[in-house]
């Protein structure tokens, strides 16, 4: 079992428009189901802590409905921890949930930057979908390079912002800002699924890509678990060989004493 931390926006309004927003429920629910079905533990955090705002739930989507009715999930979302008090060492992966609100509070959150960098530097996975990759901006690794520098990153596209009618509302175009920080922005058509995997960084373009991001993260987890089991077997075999050698040495010493 691996522990995954989902990070959510604390912004409830789109700029000064008065339009309500929050984390995108589908982008949390579908990965949650993938991780849960694989036996992993999912925890929640947000930029300011407490109960994060959410977009509307699609009641025609059984996965979103199950997510919002799950007692453990409801308890976790009722009072999330602030990202800047999270111990990164407790988690094997961090997953940045999208929603337009992330464009305002993810990029400049030093707590989120430290969290993401710490998890990645420790060998963990980092996932993000739609506007979630706003939380990859300004993240600097211990080697001095930005996390997104020279990497393939999928995120909500400029054309999708226009199609959603948010191009005049958002503080910046996410795809452009990612490229400014050295990322290779990769994309599919408007609102089509696109998932990019670059080493231990997994990103998705839009809500349709959320489950795909989690599935690719799960593949990486499977590789890690396989390697962990192989390492454990190797250690067990080495210990067994050491004990057999000690036993043989004692027998030989006893035989030499008799003679």
C-alpha cells in the first residue's frame, strides 16, 4: 500500500467575477477511485487548510457521487491540513487536483513548492491534472533545476480556456507559463484526453485525463513495488547465505578441533 496526498485549492471565487469555483470534483474523484481500488491510502490537504471549496458535483457520474458519500473521504475533506504543515516524508506521491481556483493560490504557495519538491527528491511520484500543474510552477529540486524544466507536461490548454470562456478571467495562461519555465507543453485536441509521463512526473490535460493520470501513476507504483519485493528477496537470500556460511564455518571449526 502506498500513501498519496491529494492537494486542493482554497480559492472559492474566480478573481473578482463573483463566480464560484473550487477544486474540480471529477479530477479528485476518478483518481481517488483508481488509487482506492488498488488498495492505496488517499489523504487530503489544501493551501489554507480546513474545508476546501469545490465545483458542482455531477450527480450523473457514479464515481463523483461515491466520492462525495464515502465517509472516510468526507472526514478527510471536512478539515484538511495546510500544505505548509504537511510532513512530505509520510507520502509516496502527491497529486495536484485541478479546478480554476488553483491558478490563484497554487503558483505562489511556498509550502506547496516545498512539498512537491520534497516528495520528488525523495523518489516519490508527482501527479497533476488540468489546472493542477499550476502547482508545478516555481518548484525547484535539490539539484537546482525546476521540476518542469525540460520535461513533457500536459495541462489545460489556451484553446480550452477560450472554449470554457475563462480566457479573460484567469491571471495567466497555464500552458504558456509552463513553457516559460522550461516545460515542453504537450496536448491533444480541445477537451480530449492527454496524459504525459516524464520519469516520475505524470500530468494530464483536462478532467477527461484525470483517471488516466492516476492509472499511469499506478503503473509506476507497480514498478516500485516489484523492485521493493525483488530487493527484499535479495536481502533475504543474502542473509540466508550468510547464515549458511556461518553454520558451515562452525561445523568446520568443530571438525578441526576433533582432529
